[in-house]
C-alpha cells in the first residue's frame, strides 16, 4: 500500500465554521506534512510532524491547527478561515527525516473553498 | 534569489521529441533532488529523484545533477501528449529537519 488518503476531497465552508481535514497512510512513514497549494503555484509547506511530534510550523496562522493522533493519521483543524485560505491542501508522508530517504508521497488533496 | 528556480515556460514540444526541463537551486547544502509531475487539479506525483552527480535514467526519463553548478534537469524522451503537465523541481535542504522546497514549476505541452 503506497497510498496517502485524504478526506474529504472537496470542502466548502463558511468563515464561521469549524471543519477538519484528515490524512491517513499505512506505509509506516514517520514524517507527515501539510502543504497548501494555490492555483498555478507550487505547494507551500505548512507543518511537519516527525514521530508524531510537530517539528515545523512555517508561521502558519493559528486558524489552522494540526494534530497527529498516531503515526498513521494527520488532521488539520480549520476555524474562522478567510476566503484567501481557499486552496488545495495536500498531505504527504515520507519514511522519516533520514538524510538520504526523503521521497514524499502525496495524497490527492482536499480542495477547500471558503465562502 | 529564490531557493529553487525553473524555466518559466510554458514549454511546447512536438510528440516524439525530447523535452528538457531545467532547475537551479541556491543552497549548496542541498542533498536530494526530486521531479514531480502535476496534472491540472491533481496532486504532485513523484517521477524521479537523484542524489549523486551525473545521470539517472528511468524509462523515458533522465535526471541530471550537477552539484558544482547547482543545476538539475529532467529530460523526457519520445514525449507523449500524456506527458503534458506541470513539472515541479523540489530540493531537500538538510538543516535540522526534513524540508522539501518546491520550484515554481514548468508547464509542458506536448503537441500531437
């Protein structure tokens, strides 16, 4: 199984809503990532979890709150988002932070629209 | 200077030709280099990675790395219309954590 599964695939939410994005992998990977990708732009790193601990927060606003309940799951909790937060949110995983083994597998993404 | 730069594109090649995609990076401490293909509206898909100077071939794809020149390229031989996509160059910059930096991408169009 070389899949990273993200749910939901599409999400429309209001600015006062609270929602969560979910990501799951069963490859035994110990590093998991959230990226944000706007149209015609490359993915931008948001958060990195390594061995279920948050190791990187790329100065992401607090309205985005990541959570790693276990080594296979990664959540992104959303609250009070702005329309400019509309984007494709990508989850990725890699075996670990070892120097020479950093190929990341991406999920299919959640396309988020904030209205 | 951006950390990872690519040809702005779009790049158009006829079917059957060789497509050449280029990428430069600024951090000499970069250790590993990746090429991702991304179809419109889809997530990136890893197609090649390279760690050592020289060439690495996989089917119709060849990645070339020159660390002295801080340059990595992707050649696609016998280009097919299905190769039409955006190609993202990504670089792992080892600091104290594992972080992959993406370039802006080059849009490739293979004309039948």
